[in-house]
C-alpha cells in the first residue's frame, strides 16, 4: 500500500495536524456543499442509479470521521480518498452530461492539490544523496520526488504572482478612488493648488451635473472592488 514510500509514510500526529489545517482551509469553499455528505443522503432519488455507476462512494464527512478516529495509515490513503470524491463526481456526471459539475470537481481537485503541496510537501527538498543512500531510492524515484518539490515551488510562484497582481490592483483602485473623491468633493479641483475648479463656472457645473453623479458612482465601485477581490 506504499506505506514505506517517502511520500506515503505512516502518518504521525504532526502529519494529522497538517492535514487538519489543510482541510480547515479547503472546506471553506462554498463549492464543497454538494460533497459534504453522501450523495444518496443529499439526493435519495439517485440511490439506485448512483450505486450502479459509483462502486466506492466517498464524501467529506467520511474523510473527517476517518481523520478524527486516526484511521489513515498514510498520507497517500488520505489523498486518494479526497481524489475519489471528485473522480466519482466526474465519472457520474460524464454519464448524465452535466459539464458544470465536472468543471467544479476538476477545479476543487486542483485546489486541493495546491493546498496539499503547500501543507504536506516538506518546504526543503531532500538531497539526491539522502534519497539514494538513506532511503534507497532508484534514480527514477529520485527524479519523481524532486519533480514534486519543483512543481510545488512553481505553483507557489504562480500564486505569488496572482497575489501581487491583486495587491497592485488594490493599490491602483484605491488611489483612483481617492483621486475621484477629491475631484467630486472639491467641486472640480484637480489638486490642492488648482485655482480654477469647475464649480466656479455655474454653466459648466449645470452641464456636467450628471457627470458628478457618474463619478461618484464610479468612486464607490472602485472602493468596493478591492474588497470584493479579497473575498473571492
């Protein structure tokens, strides 16, 4: 069952703690609602058909019970159970033609894999000498293990770029919101040394009254956008 493998070592309490931390983050996704309980409990009408298609049902409640009772002998067995949730979903909905569920399952599986790499793959890659001399790995297994670590670093880099983009967007949007706020509240002054604000021209102000309303609305949207991105 792979318990002697470096990536499938028998689970210790520290590993269970890492798994629990991973699942706390993972289970925050609202997309997991349909996977929280057995399918036949959520949809009793599907029991007969589902049983014909899916031979090994799995759901998050079962995984959490296994974790609580410390039933997992290896990280690999835990990971396979999580994968099984989504592979079952893909298999079942491939039969009834529901691409939306298949897309959600693939997305959640990718999200889980990213979290697994972050929480359960050691931060520092083992050396070639350690893998061959201490663990007796073949060259093929060494390459596979090191590739896992490289993939982890690549995924982290992609996520870091995404976070950086969000932070930059947040800064730009908040700056734009502040500039528009000043423009509207000052009656058309570009900055503090602007001596000819648009408000001084009554005819112009009447003509662009609608513009002020639109600018105010845009300002509010810009202020709300960073918060919306942070919650996404």
